[in-house]
């Protein structure tokens, strides 16, 4: 596994100036005088392997178009044993960001690095850690995070993560942070235009040089717009400290490009052809998040060199729902984000892109509004959703001609369309191949989107509560349009896992702004509950979640209010029965909202509703930690209160709870079995 200097130089030759090989340790040759103000976005490192890592900073200059910094890497924090010393070019065409690949490092080692300009002005010191060798049997530790809206919140979760990691025994310290997207929110509010949203104060992030608005939100259209947002986000001190402490392995979700965008189509309310906007989003992501993602212009780490594209409407779609239009293809392939990452004996991390190749949303055809069901908040018949997802392939290629809700019928809008794909054909083939080839103990799918079904059982509501009657023969799907409703594609992947006898499969995801723990299964009752692995969703670091929105938006007199919020007679904050709805069903919620008797409420649990869920908290914020060993996976949810204001405490403020989900490695054919224990705090109705 040891790569030679020669092969490193050969593979890295095309990278240009931005690489360095280690040399014997010696004292620093650089006069370094720390000037953090000249490096306003701090430092970072990304995508470590056992022998190399990419280091990053940004040093803007008022004059010229290109300057050369020096990067130093040392075995000690004081830089007495410097083992790499190399030029690090920055240029205006990369918004003065630098990336340097350092090779020849030792596996599973901590290193320190810093940048210095020609006048001795230095960046802060960063710390990074290389990956262990694939034969290294030691325990692997990483955190997974997502959704860090600093327009509407603060990153106390990173402060907590740093505080705990500094105090953890070495064997429990994090090796890297997996960022599953919404690193930025491209929709920016200006505090002088809007002061608050839900419980949140709107904080200044950026002023966009251009762009339309969607409601209160400004939207970028150019690379300078996206760059302004990254700079605004990276001004956050807790995010800077986190990036200076750990290497990050990152994947974008939707907001790095566009809220409801897909392929190269920009969408925030209305759709617009956005080939140049997708390229701009990719360029800014590449400039601000150091990674080994492949860009179309070649391996140079100095500049992105965006391909030229024109914004034209896509009129033709191929058999997998991919827009058959050259500018679209160029834009979505301008940066390939999906990749896999071996980390010691126990981890193969397989990361996928859920937005660049996905087919059109099958659930939103305007004709479906005629079916009604509006009284049932956020609920849609699961059988209907499954038919829409399956398109022409549904029911063995015999899709229904019509879809219905009660007495209402409309023609099935997806009857002739391909089944929904989130990965797209090319990425999916790659993903399946990675799963088959994996030899690590644990195969962790870094999927930015939650993959656990969210459903409820309104068929069990007492008569008279609603005017409309919920169809007797179906559960309600309450998933966002994510992997929780990608029924066909999910089944294809889970079937492969079962058929290929793959064990140790688990999904880690984000996007839902809530904590979930459970099982990966293609079917739920009345189908066969047959888990092939585990599935986790980590809460938002800061972005507002469902419970916060519901507290503000749900009418006090809504007949179904008890399914979401239980109002205490003393006027205290309502309890979050929505969590109970997804895990136990409507009967439990109605009982709880009446008696506040948890035991009685749980005794009315519908056992067929959610055998796939062990834990769900739609009001959680924070981060998740994963520990992998030869025989066990341990996933810890660290939940903090709503991060409305920055905590000045060194630990980032109080915890709401800490909950641990463990599972022993199962053998092929066995069912994985999660054990959930609350280590501290109060999880409310999440269990
Ligand atoms: Fe998000």
C-alpha cells in the first residue's frame, strides 16, 4: 500500500505547483508571524488517505492576480520538526484560495500545518490527521454533520464537538468529520429586510452581487454570488475552529446549488435553466472545500477553470430521466462528487451525490392536487406515493391508469415515466460496484438525504375528527421527497445487499434537520419488514427543524393538532407528539395529548407502523458520532438546545440529551439489532 515518491509525483504531476512531498524533519525556515485577519476564512484540510491530505487556506491580496504562499507541515504544534515546506499559489481566479496536496505522510498520524506569505504574515495553525492503513485493526471514530445555517443560527454544536474531543481519550478522538451537506444555504436573508423567522434572529451572512429573490431570500446566479456566501459562512469562528482541528470529508446536499434544484435546473419556487449556475456552484464548492473530487478541467489544484455552458431549457430526457442536453451534461459533470474512502480495516465510506443526476420529482404533478386530502397535514397515501415513484415499472410493469384518494380519481401522471432515480444510472452502477467490492468490516453509505420512511396511520383516527375519510387500506407517507420515498431505487440497492450477502451496511445522512435511528428495509407492513442494515439521520447543526416550524405554523384549532403538538393545560411549551406519531401512531398521540401519560400512550402503539424506527426527534440539533470496531457499531447523537444565539461557554452550552445506538456486527442472513440507551438528558417523545 506504500506509494513511492516517484509514483506520487507521477500521479500528481498534472496537479501543477500545488503539491509537496515530505522530507527529513528540521526546524522551520519561515519567519511566521500569525495574522489571522489576513486569512479571514482560516485554514482547512480534506480527504486524507494513509499517505496524503489536501491543505487549504484563503489569503486575499489587493494587488495582482497571483501570489505564492509557503505551506509548512510539522510533526509538532510548535513547528520544530517541519517535514514539508512547499509553495502554495493563490490567485484571483480561485478567489485567492489555495489547495496543496501533501504526500509521503505516515498513516494515522496527527500533523500541524500553516501558511505564510512573502512578508511573513502567517495563517493560524491547523491540525490534520491521516487515514489509517487498510490493515489497521484499531477502532475508527468520525462525526457526521449537516445543515449549518448561520443566517438563522449559531454553531454551538461544533464548539461542543471540539470541547469533548479535546478531552476524549486518544482511542475515542475523531479522525475526521463527514459533512453531509448544506454547508451553506444559497438562499440568503438580509437582517435589514427580515429580522426573525420562527424562533430565529436573522444574522448577516453576505450581500449577493446579483440575483433575484424568492420571498425574503436572495439567490445567487454567479460564482461571485456563491463565493460571497462561502466567505460569509466561513467567518463563523466555531466553523473555523472545527476546520482547523479535523480534516473534513464533504459532500454537497441541495443548498450548495439550489433549494429545490435538480440536475442543472435551478429551483426556488419556480424553475429556471441553470447550467451556468450549477457550474458556478460547483466552482465555489471546489474552491472552499478541499477535496479529491474530480473536476472536468483536469487535476490542477490551483484553479477550477469552469467549462463554458449556456442556460437552455432541457426538452429531452433519456430512459433514466437524465436531461439529454449537452450543457446540462457538462454542468452536472463539471465536478464529480461521488467517491469512496477507505479508512482502516473497518470502514469503507461510500459517498453519493443526491441532486446532480436525479430524475424529475414524481410526486408534484399539479393534477394530483385534485385528489384532495388537504385536511391530513403533510400526509399522502403511501400506496399512491409508491405508484408515482415506480412510474411505468410499478407493479411489474403494469402501473395503474388512474390514481385515487377516496372517491377522487385522476389519470396516473407517472404511468409512462421512468421509475424515480436519485442516483442516476451511472452513479448507481458505480455505487453498487463499490458495495460489492468493499472488504471493510463496515460499509457506510454517506447519503446526504435521509433514507428512513416517515409514515403515520391516519386510517386509525376515530371517525368524526376530519371531514374527509382516510382510505382504509393505506398508511400515510410523511417523508420529504428524499430517499425515504425512493421506494424502487432503495429496493434495488437493498436487494443487492441481501443477494450479495453483504453485512455491516449502514447509512449516515442529513438534510432532515432531525435525529433518526433505525433499519434499512425496502418494505414495511403490510409488506415484509426485512432489514438489510442500519440507517441513521443526523440533526442539523443549526438550521431550524420541523418542530420549530410546526410550533409557529400549526393552527391551535386544527382538528389534528394533537398528532403534532400536545398543548399542556398550564400553557407550558407543547410536547412534540409528531415524534410519537411517526413511531407509535395516531392512537398513542391522541391518548398522550389527553392524559400526558407516556406509558398509556405507548401501550396504544401500532406495532406495524414503524418496526424500522428506534428513535426519532424532529426537534433535535447537534451532531452524531460513529465508532466502528471489528464487532460493533456505536452511533451517538449529541443533542443541543435550539441554537438561536452563540453560547459563550467553552463547551458550547448545555446538552439536551446524549443517546447511544449500538449494534453488533451481524452475519449474512441475520437481522441487525439496535440497542438504544439514553446516556444523559431527556429525549422527550423520541423513543
Ligand atoms: Fe438543510
